[in-house]
C-alpha cells in the first residue's frame, strides 16, 4: 500500500453513542502499550445513562503508522445525522474538530464537495455494538445499510466489536451480524477506570483485533490493483457520500421546509400575541 502513496492506517471506530467506542480505544492502547491505565478517550457511563460523551472526531496515535479515530456516535441514524456520519467515515470531516448534526442539507453537500484530501490515509472501519442492547428488526435494517456503506467507502468489511460481553446475549448478536455478512466479530470486555486489572485473555483478545486489522490491510495490499491512489480513493468517497446525501436529501429538504414554515408561523403568532397585549 505504501507504493500507492499510503503512509497511515486510520482505524475508524464508529457506532451508536454510548456503546463503548472510547473505552475500546483505551483498552486497545492499554493492551498494546501496558504501563499505567490511562483514560485518553473520554469514557461514557452505562448504556441509557450518560454514555456518548464524544462530540468530536478525535484521533489517538497507536503506533507510527496506526491512528485510532473515535468518531462521534450516532443516535437513530435520522436524516440530519446520516451525511455527517458518512462524512466522518469517509474521512471528509477534519480530525479533532467538533461534529455538528444541524447543518442544512445544502451546507452539508457543499462541505462534502469542498473536503480536501490532506492526508494519505487508509481507512479501516471498526463497528462497536454493546451486547447489552438487543437488535430489533428496524435497527437491524439501519445497521445493515450502515455496514454496507462503510464497506463501499473504505473498501474493507467492518470489524465488529461486541462490548459488555458478559452482560448480554453475545451468541444471538454474533449470529445476527453474521447474517448481515460480517466475518470478523470479537466479543470483548473493555478495561475501564473501575476495572483495569490486566488478564492474559483480555490482552490476547485486544491484540488479536489489532492483528486482524493488519492482516486485512496486508490482504488488500496483496491485491492492491483494486485500490487507487489516496487522491483517487478520496474522489470516490466524495461521490459516494454525495450520492447518499442526495438519496436522503428529499426527506431532509421536506423536514427543513416544514421547520422553516413552523418558525415563520411561530413568529407571526408571537407578534399577534404582543399586539393583543
């Protein structure tokens, strides 16, 4: 891959808010580097309470050539979030800056088209899902769409990480992800500030995930003809995200026009009320 101009691997850690993305990043760093346990990525609380602390697309250096990216987690994959989520995943959103959902459809598409290829990054998606959460049929369809688009954007089938492995039905979730076509699925129990006593099994699991990520990159390197230069891949990702945005755009435009109409109506009602006073 280096011969094509790539000099860094971005492990794109993504998923729903509060499912353990930041804790996974801390655990992977701890397993690899050892020493004292450090909370580099902000840890959330339990699902349903104060999880989902990350509001930026934060980067954390793991090795000289591997950087972990803690992408802002999504909620319900609604029409206002989708373009931002795929812009993060496609590396079209700058690192270490705030990620805001409330851009208008026009602003979002303009920003995607204006994104510059300012680094030679190879993108590998890592999808985090908590075993504490069941996956209903509606959510399963949303995740299926997300994982399919993640593969289109990066060229890699996402690695699936099932956090809180001892607190949920891991077997059922693992089968559900296999039904969605996923191949590499790892149940884990993250190291946390409350529980960071090292064990051989935990370390082995996290290092196996890193090893698998590198194997996937090496595999693509052996079939590098399917990859273009960083600039060519960047242009492809822009086209894919714009296409997704346009397919989603009609819903966004309708919602935004309704919101605008309501604001105008509300303003008129306020003025009418003030005159009556």
